[in-house]
C-alpha cells in the first residue's frame, strides 16, 4: 500500500504557499476569480485522491459558490470565504497530535485559577486538567512574576507548590497573607513534602487545602471545584467589599434594579458614574501592592465621606468604583466629581518615607430608559471614562454629551508564526473580535527577523504578540528576549504558541515574562477565548 503521508505534507505545504501569496504578498489586495477556481478544483481532486474526505467535501461546496462568481475577490472577503477550509486543513495536518477532549466555550465570567510551580511538566499537566473543566488558568514558575500576576489578575483560586526558586511557597504565602485577609481567595498548597510540619505551616499561613504529590488528578479536580463553589457562595452572600468597606458589585445589581424600577414608575432619572484611579499600576509597582490597598481603602472612605447620604458608592473591581446618583442629571454629577477630583488630588500619601499624590478619572451616564440593564449602563459610562483618560486624566466626561464615534485606542497586534495556515486563521479570528475601547491594528509575520525588520516594534502604544515558540531564523524565545530587553518592554503582552513537548521552551517563556502560553495543536475556540481574556484584562 502506498504511504500517503508524504503527499499529504506536500498538499498542506501547497495550501500554505498559496495563502501566503494571496494574503501577505499581494499588493493589489485583490485575487482573480479564476485563480480561486483553479485552486479549489486542484484541492478537491488532490484531497479526494489522498483520502481527505472532509477537505474534499468543503472544497466541493466552495467550488459551487466560486464558479458562479464573475468578479474578483477582495483579500478580506476571500479570507472569510476560505476560513472553514483553512481551519479543517489545520486539524487534518495535526490530527495525530490532537487529544480527544470536549469542546469548551468560555467567557470572562468563568473562574480564573493561578498555578505556581517550578516543575513545568507538572504545570502543563495541571493546566490541561483544569482547562478541560472550562476554567481559565494562568501559570508561573517564578515567585516575583507570580506575585505580580496575583495582584494584577485577581485569581479566584491560588494553587502553589512549596518548593520554588528564589523563595519558598511558604514565603510567597506569607507575602500574600495580608491581602488574603481582606479578600477570600481559596488557596491550595501542593507538595511532595507531605509531613505534619509542612501541613501545619501551610494552614497557619492561610492555606485552605493541602494536596500531596504525586497528584490524583480526578480528586484534585473535585477539590478545586469545591473551593470554587465556596468562593462563589461567599461572593454572593457578602454585600460589603472587605478591603474598602463600601458596597460590592453584588449589591450594585440590586441597587441599580431598584433605580430602574423607580424610573419606570415615577419617571425619576438617575446618573451612574464609573471612577478609576489614574496610573494606579504605577503606585503598586513603586510602593508595593499593600500600599496600593491602603490607597484604595482611603479613596473609598473619601468617596463615602464626600457624597450625599442618598448616593451609593460601590467597588466594582480592582481600582474601579461606581457611584449611583439618584435624581441627578449628568452635568450635576459631573460638577460634583470634578470638585472631588480636585480635592482628592491634594491628599498626600506616604510610604517608606516618600510622598505621592493620586488622581482619578470618571465617566457619567444619565439613565433615562428604565429598560436598560446594568451591563449596558456601565458600558456606556465606561466609554465616557475612557474618553476622560484619553483627554488627559483627572477629569470627568459625560456619555450623554459625547459625540458619536468616539476614538478607540489602538492595540498593535502582531502574529509571528512560520505556519501560513495558523497566520491566516489568527488573522480571521482577530478581525472578528470587537472591544469597547480598543481597535486592533493587526499584522502577521512568518518569523521574528521579519517582525523586527518591519520596525513594527517601534510603533507607539501597547503591543500584543502571538508568538510561535519554534521558528526558523529567529525563534520565539529569541524574539521574546529581545522584546523584554527593549526600552518599551512594559508595553508588551505576549501569548506564546508552543508544542506540547517543549517543556524547556515553556519554562524559558514564562521566566522571560510571557503572559500565557497555548500548546499546539490548539482548539480555535479555546485560542479565541484566551486572546479575548488577555486583551480584556489589559489596563
């Protein structure tokens, strides 16, 4: 029997070359209709011969559409037209590597779990097991980066190994303990050291559970799920934010619904304001997250003391707060908040002998429709907040008075991968994604050298790289290393694409500062969800 694998590889290489020619090396931005017909006709015949039935079927269906077309194709239009075929090509090419697992649809509301372990093989094992449950997972091998991610990402569950480089898991827990005393985050210690003293010390430092290695994955999942359920019940039952002592987002929903019901019954308008501390990340980075917590608590107290008894202050998350102003027009709320900005900016904070001052920005939205939901109202006010940030910070903008077509902030997204099928799929995925305040400027590159030669890295603003770990000329680790050594390294957010067996590459990527990794072959749905999560979590 003839071995068809060689010829299948040739076919996939032909597809990649054609995609590169059409979508990346085409100055006219158009593709002749007959050229597309010939490509599909050839693909149908070859895939049928090579017993690639699914590919043959899709090529046949596309041919029926393409043959009746009389005009040339725009590149963007053709990419959309061929997307299903491109995706199936990727799955066929990597079929022998794909593990059988259920399709998982995720959104931002799902739990976020942080796993800290310097054993990369264990990290991969636990990450895969947790993500099979539909949970989002961030991983770290190095304690300093782990601490930063803990405070920046606000995980719903922390899993930490005792044996870590530079500092032990016990030292890490001690460092986080003061934060945990203000917010309930279930903490699980994992360790090969399953002795009585280690268990007692872990519980003394705030651990909720202790799991010995080697880990029984089935039991591990059950125990993690139990802790996540406890956190969910806790969050739903508590109405006061423990750190700031103002109302939390649970009570916000109830209060907003009462306001809209009153609006429907009595036609009494109200205004919702979204407030955000300016450059708060710099406070955390300069003075530490504990100092940042003190600023948050002081800010909340300031808002409570400076607003009317009928106004309600909520902590929405992180450094974001919301105020409901009953029977208040947007311009009235704007005047109040403008005065508060001036007053708060004069408050002096002191940490380690240093003084600093903090300001905030705000967006307001007067609610006139009692049928609007909380999410839509916050989104509208948040758009005004975004404009306040863009217009210089320490100011207030009203969504009601803003003109249509607010300018979005540009995020430079670069895909660097030597596989044309992956580049094409990712371009399609990214172009289909929409964000409230961010416009994606997307480019693709087949290797790191071409990326740097393009001077793309010199563009102003934030950068999001989707980076293949293994490439010719300059591999992903080299690209990551060069980016992280640049003067604007803090503007980069990086998602690594890596092979399942590349433990060393994953370890190097995480240590060099990659924000996350996805193993190849990947589920398109999974990858899109992860990209969406990372972009939405950017400050």
